[in-house]
C-alpha cells in the first residue's frame, strides 16, 4: 500500500515539473522575442495557435545549453522555486497520508495482539445459562418477585380486613369468610417464611461450628505443638441448668415427676412478668407488643455471674453482647422467631422450652421460667384451646413441689380482676414457696387507694399466702428506655413516693427489683440444697429399673441410642453403595439387556415387526422397517433406553439391600430407615441429560448396519427371534384361553363350564379357522365378503353376532396364526446363513425378520454397553452423593429419625441413656455443691 502511494507521488511530481516549465515559458515569452497580441475574431484560427506553439518550441531549443545558449533567462529561477514549493507540498501531503494509513495498520495489529492476550472467558458460557435456560431463569426471578409482592399485598389486605371488620362491626358470612381466607393466606406465608428461616439458621450455625473447628485445627498445625484440652470448670448454676435442659428434652410430654427446683414466673397477660424478669437479668432481652400476646412458649433463663454481660441460647454458639443495642435487637428478634417457630399445627402456644443463659456482673444465680400470661378472654386469631393450654402449662410448672412461684400482680388494675391468684392458691395454698410481686406501683399510687396497696403488700387483701411481698417499678411505659434508666426511675420513685417513703409502713427490703432478685436467689438456692439429694435418689432408682428391664428383654445387646443406631445404619447403606460399583460387567450387561428388551419389546412387535411383516412383500417389509427404525431411534428410543438403565440401576441396588437382609448378622431395626433413605435418594436422582444425545448418535449408527457379519451372530439372532415370538405366542394363547374358555379335558377334570359368550366365540373361531386353512397367507384384515360369509354360516347354526364381534375374535386368532408362521420361518432360516450371504435380499427363503431382530439385538447390545459405562463411571457415584445428602438431612431431623428408628428396643435404650445422663449430671452437681459449702 505504501509503495502505491510512493509511485503516485512520483507521477504527480513529474506532471508538476512539466506544468511549471510550460508556465515559465509562457510567462517569459517576451525574452524570447515572442510578442503576444490580443486575439481578434479574424485571428482566432488554428494557424495562429500553431504558430505560437512553434515559436515556443524554437525558444526551448534555443535555450538548450547543448545548442550553445550562453545566458539563461533570469525568470527561470522563479519557475524552479515554484516547482520546489509544489514538490514539497505534495511530498508532505503523501507523507501525512501514508503515515495515517501506516498508523492505522499498526494500531489494528496492536489491537489484535492485545485481544489475543486477554484471558479466555468461554468458560462463562458454560457456567451461565444460555438461551431458553437463561429465559427460564429470568422468568423464575420475575415469578419470585411477584410472589413476594403478592405476599405483601395479602398482608396489607389482611390488615385492612381486620380494621374494617373491627371498625364497622361487619358480621355477614361473606365478609367473615373473606377475612378468614385472607388470614389463612397470611398464616401460610408466615409458616413458609418461618420454615425457610429455621433451615438457614441451622445451616448458619452448622457453618459457624465448622469454622471454629477448622480454626482450632489450623492453630494447632501452625504451632506444631501437642495441646491438651483443658477442662473448663463450670459454675454451679451452669451445671444445674444443664440438668434442667436434659430433663426438658427427656420429658417433653410432662409424664415424669420432675421435682427439681426452678423459679416459675406466672401472672396475667400484660401484668409485667417479662419486665420483672428483664429487671432481674439487667437487660431488655424479650420482644414487646402493644397489648398482644408475646410469650407463646416457656422461656428458661439461667442467670449467672460473669465478667461480661452476654446472652446465649442453649442450642447456639453465638453470644449476644447485651451492652450493644444492635445485639439486643438481634436477641429480641431471635427470641420472637423461636417462639413463632415452636408453635405448630394451628396452635397459639407451645410446650417447647426455649433455653438461654444470661451472664453478667452482679447477676444473682438462679433459673427462671417465664410462662405465657393467663388470659380470661380469647381473641378471634387464637386457637380454641389456647386458654386451657395456658392454664394446663401453668399448673404443671407450679405443681412441682420444689418450684418457687413468682406471682406477678398488676398494681394499676383492680385486684379482683386477677386470674393468677386463684391458680397460685390451688397449687400452693399455704404459700410456702410463693413470692408475691406487685408491679406498676407508680401508676397504682395515682389510681388506687393507698390503704388498699398497703393491704396487698402486707398479705391482708388476698386469701392467698406468700413467703414475701414485693413492690417494683418496671418502667415508664417507654419501649426505648434502657434497664439503667428504668432502675434509676424505680429508685427515684421509691425515694420520693408518699406511699412508700413518708408513711413508713412498708419495709425497705420489700421494694425495688434488686431486693426482689436477692430474695428470689436466696430462696432458690435454699430449695436446691434441701431437695437435690432426694431428686438424685429418685433418678438412681429409675435408672436401676430401666437397666433391669433392658437385661431381661435384650440380654446380648448394648444400649444403643437412636443417634448411634442411625450412624450404624448410615455405614451399612454406604457400604452397599460401594458394593454396587463392584458388580461384574457381565452381570450389568445381562441386567441392562433384560430391562431394555422389557421396555422395548412391545413397541418392536406392535409398531415395527407386525405391521412390516403383514405388509405382503419382502421389499415393502425392508422399506417400512428402515423408516420406522430411524424414526424410533430419533425420537423415543434414547429416552426409553435411559429409563431402562435407571430402572436397572435401581433394581440392582434394591436387590443388594434385600440380599443384605438375609445375612446372619442382619439387624431388622434398620429396615425402615434404609428403605426410606433409598426411596428418597432414588426419587431425587435423575440420569444425566447429555446421555440421551449420546445414545441417539450411537443407536442411529448401529441401525444403519443391515448385514449380519458371521454365522454366530446369525444363530444368535434366530434364537432371539424364536424366544421373542414364543413369548408373544404364550401371551396370545392366554388371551385366547380367556376368550374361548377351558378345553374339554379341563372341563371334565375341574367341573368347569363354558359361558354363553365363550360358546359364541368358539363358533366364530371355527369359521375363522376355515378361512385361515384355505389361505395360509391371509392378510391381517377380513374382507366384507368374508365377514358376510361368516355371519351367514353362524346364522345357520342359530348364532347371531355382528361384524365387530367377529373382528374382535379374528384379531387374536390371526395373531396366533401369524406367530406360528413366523416361528416356522425362523426354524427355516437357521441353516440359511450362507445362502443369505450369497444371495442377499434375493434369497429364496425370506429371512428379513431375522435381519430385523439382529439389528434390534445389536442396538440393545451397544446401548447396554454404553449404559453400563455410564452407570459405573457416573451414575453410581451420583447416586452415592444423593444418598449421603439424604442421610445428612435425616440426621438433622430428630422427628424423622424418631419415626424411622422406633420400637421397644430403641425407646427403652433412649430412655435409659437419658436417665443415665441426668443422674450423672446430678451427681456431678451435688459434688460441686458440697465442695462449695
């Protein structure tokens, strides 16, 4: 390209020189003695012009130095100057043009080099969904957004419905049904969201635990030192709390007499129970609601003294810093979430205990249980048994003879409206373990009679008796007030109160949350020391009885709990999966071939072989077979083959599991669990999609081969044809037996008779046999004349049937006839291989059906080989992963494990292990308690 520009530049420069020379000659014509005159009309001919040009040429010849010209004209220097200027301008122009083009070429080359140096991002095309998958993914995102939007709209509609029904007092059935429908939708959405939150919370806690373990292992490897795990000495209250946790998990149905001491906080709804507990714990740890029920399950709070003010759930490793408002908000949110998660089956309250520990400076050591508040009236959104459930739960906790009842009474309402005092009197009529607490006395001072309040705190107003009476202030009704602000307000109130300060009737130790906390803690530990030995002896006797029962029923077995049994079953299942990969190739080939033919045989006979064989000629047979085989291989055959492979894998795995049941050391207790795991894994497992495309190519190529290669394959195809035809013949004869009834010998020996329909069928069959006897190569359908002839012949015998009845009888009769002929052709073709190789399609003996079944046999063989490799290399390992995933899910689901691993042996072992753990923890606690004394 640059060379072209250079040549162009040279040609242009030459033209410029010639042109400038001519211009110079014309400008200096006067020096050569040539005068120019104005053109006149009569002189404007060509002769004048030619003469002027000749004078110019003479001038140029005269100016040639070779001709002796001595002095050039002075104006020639100006002409050369113009030439140089033009040449420079033209040179600069083409230099710039060439540079621009060369720079563009260089820039393009640099861009290609830079593009080649970029990393290969083609892997993103495989990672990201393409085409329809990407469109489906986008549609799924839009659907998720729509679901969330609908959920929000449903929640809004529910709120509007509530407001409308409450404000307008609508009682019509239609409005009520609409409201209930909206309410059920909201509850369903809440339940789904809650289940998702529970799932992700478990996963998060599991990952946090694994992260800590990995971090510890990393530190050990980094230091390269042998570290001995130091046993951290637990505090007394922590040890005691662990015993109560074990009991709550052991006796969820309240069937065991648990008499271990704890502080039970009871009171009417919104009486200030939770606020009293928070004041004792020195942290606002519970969620709040404006008049609605917030406490829906028992909350066990273990208070202990520690250097940092923290809280932690029993089943979680996260610690909440109670000095940070963000952690307090998270804690309140998690408490509310756990309460809602514990309520199932349309209930309002739950017996499931939420256990947490609160540690901090100056906290009194004790265990408190906060129960749902007593209600007198139920709202429409509560379950019908809510009131009775709360009463039963409260009575159960208070009926413990060693439980300390912390009875909370709202001082701002009339005492006669209280419901809790009657329950407390029923459970502790003498008041030996009841502590009465009057809350909201700052409001009571303004509303109630001071003398009445003094009577309450002196135990003279209620017939209920108590160990002590206390008055507390739990806040000013502000949700944002901190515990320090509330306690300061409480102290200021009692210092300046007219009721509690000036008259001096109430003792100072009866007021403030601090004095209440000291009194409750003192009474709690006194009760623990008095009763713990007795409780330990009771558990020891229970343990002895359970061990005796175990020895009598299962003398040769160890007490294995549900978790241990599950781990053992898990190992056995995974061992069976390993055994699956050790099955021989021949066994896999046989199983896959059998399953493939089982899946494909009906289509081969009904849609390919019979229509082609009944076409009438060998050429049409081969043409029809080729067309149908290709259509089959392109459409249904690959998918059916994959389905057969998956069923064969499933069948082999189940047979291995069944075979293991026959072993001498087989334990039948695992059978239900193993079956559930295998069924779930098989339900989830699916064959790889790309296997269908791979099989399609292999099968199409295999079916293209139409020539049997050797005598051994020919004999195998003949045998395959005979066995297949015989199987179909047996099925056809069974159909005929049902249609025509038992034979004469069977009727005589078994006292059986023919029905009227069977007699008709036999008469029709006799006429049809005559047709086939006269024409052994009859077509598969009857002509109109033949049908008419059969009907007339039957009418002579007083048998009246229609043409459809005759056709129904003809179908199995002709099929049997055809299959018998096919079987005879197969026998004739046994020794016709060499004749077939010499004459091919022109062979005298028609063996096209043998060739067809040879092609089918080859497809089955090739497909079975491909499926076997897929099973061994891919599907067995993928099934192993599915089984492990199912086992991991089942291991985290205690309810499912309890359902799948059950029986007297499991239940007795679980109870014995639990009682043994409780007794050991009790003995450990008693030893530590005696050492503290």
